[in-house]
C-alpha cells in the first residue's frame, strides 16, 4: 500500500462528488407535476419509495379498476430507495439469525415467503420491462476476526437444520472467491440475494405504475391524515386527496399516524463508490462471481460491484442524531468517509491507487427488532409498514402485500404471521433515546475488538430482544 493512502485515505476522496452515485444518472426522469386542488380515489398512497410504489402497482394488478393516487414529497426514489447499496435480499427478517431468534416457530415459513417474494420481484421486472441491472448473484458473508469463524459455522448449521443450503468456506476457499488478506472464512448463499441499480428500480416501478393508470404527484408533501365520512383525507401542501383507503409508506420520515412515531428512529448510513476498476485491478482481487458481500462485525461493511465494475463500499458507521433530526446537511460526513476509505484499503491493499468518485448518506428507518412491522389506523381505513432497518429493497414488496391485505380485509398466510401481528418495543423519549443508542453503538464497537464478547449492556438488550442497527 502506498504511504500516501496508508497515511491519509482522504487523498482517495478529495475529488469525490458529494451526491448519491445511483441518482447521478442521465436517465433520471424529470419530476412529475405537484398536486393542486382535490383528487378522489379508491386508494391513496403516501410515499414514492419502494413500499409506496409496490403498493400502488400491486393494487392495480389485483384490481385494474381500482383508482389509485400516489403522492410523494420529493421525487420517486429520491430517499432511501435511490441511495441504498443495491442489495435485494430474500430475507424478510433482516437476516436468518435475527428471524430465528425472534420467530423460531415461523422461520421456515418466513424464509419460504421471502424466497417466493424475491422470485416474484424478478418476474415483475421481466413483465414490466424494468431495466435495473438485476443480477441474481447471491451473497458472501466473510469473517475478518477469529471469533467470527465460529459464528459463521454455527449460522451455517442452523440454516441447514431449517432446510437451507449455505456453503461454509475456509480461508483458502473464501480468498479464492475474493482475494483479501483480511478474510478468514466465509458463508455463501448462492440464491437469496440479487444486485440491482436501486434508483433505476424505483424509476422503473414509477413508470410501470403510470402505465397501469396510477396518478402520481411528485413534490407533494403530505401534511396530515384525517377521517372524513366513511373514507379518509390526505392533506398536501396545495391540495388534498379524498380516498376510501390510505396506504402509508413514509419510511424514516415522521408518520402521519402520530402514535407510531416512537417505534422508528432515523439512522444515517453512508456509502461511496470507486472509479471503474481496470481488468488488472479486477484480476488482482478476483471477485469473478460478483457476489454481494458483507463482513461479520457488529459494525459491518457491505460492498458490491456495480454494472460498470466500480466497488460500492458502505456501512460500518451508523449514526443517530439527537431528537431524531433529519436534514440534507447530514448526508455528507467526511469523518465517516475517511474511516470507510481506510477500512477499504486495509481490505484491498491491491487497490492502493483507486480513487472514489461519489460519497453520500441517507436515513434508514430503524426499529428495535431490525425488521418491518405493520399496523392499521382509523378503524382499518389506513395501513402502514415501517422499520425495515436497512434491508427493505426486497421486503418492501412483501410489506406492500400485507398493507393491501389489511386494507382489503383479507385473511392470508401473510397476515397470520406473528411477525405481522406484533410490534417492536418503542424507543424511549429523549434524552434516554440518544443515551441508549449511543451506549449500544459504543458497546458494539468494543465487542468487535474483544473477541465478540458482549458486555452487560448488550447482554441485557439481547435478553429484552432490543437493539440498534442499520
């Protein structure tokens, strides 16, 4: 590794554009007009990210005669749906381990439903002609510290007991897949993850909705939700939508159902991408099978190759701001990018001359059980899904189905799941919220360097089924 990069990873960042790589795309569509005046619909959808777009699309596919209006505060895919890492996982539970710990009696069914959901996403992309660099590559989780080797072995054994087929890789095998001196072992799932261009997925879903007759209004923030007669009214900046039913898909932003706000906090996650790798650089690290990747730390990195062979590198430094503050000025965090760059070059010293072209961040809707929860309001006339905690690219489609099942009054295998019928523990008010999250973050960092040993605070959180993640 060159001394310049070893001493100061910021040199690799100095020319990076402070914008999300996926949104810095000439294919980005122009914004649709805002709503002015009053609209009427059978279904109003609030939010133009994946959850809202899938809800609108599936609503029309279930009933082509259903009149659907969607309102979005900015543009479709502008927030988490356009700035994530581009992993689409079959997991509905933020990973097998989290699902097994929380719903052991349902984990087999949850895994089956999750894989079916991923297959159906792939089928929908074909049917609607959505070009979004979809690659069914699978995912490789790597151990970079000795204690993580046993953790991966134990997870592999638990997955096999529940009918799954992961592959445990020893040091030689994992480095044959991707050459990093930091890798000690790996766990490979060949079919449960796809890579995708997340912004183009959102834009493709928007276009599919428009073709099916969904009326979409962008730059139309929803400000309130109220009952009116047998239906509901969504008030916006310059108008309102009167609808029989309302689907709320607001992610990390404050819900129009005020009583659910304590269940979610916005956590800022950060990522960056390199310039495209040359053939020689790719050859130096291998990665021929293009698996999506993550390491096994409590504070973990996720990374992947893009369609043009850049490396997207993110995660590790999840940040909560006091009072659940959200602001555009939090999307850039140079201290975090320097840490990420340093960790990148430790992982891939062969790429010492690579530079980063884009840096960005954004808010994730985090809840204490790490996976989505569901509910209704206004006597069943409104429904919502929240708390995806950073693994929502695929799970949002499943959530959209739950939302529509609830609004349509259907009893389905989805609505009967304990995961769907229960809620996480809410976060406490400030200042306890910030103190608890900060103590958890620091304890997780210590656990990573102390052989995975969890201190009293983390053990207490484990006992209560609580936590913090992104």
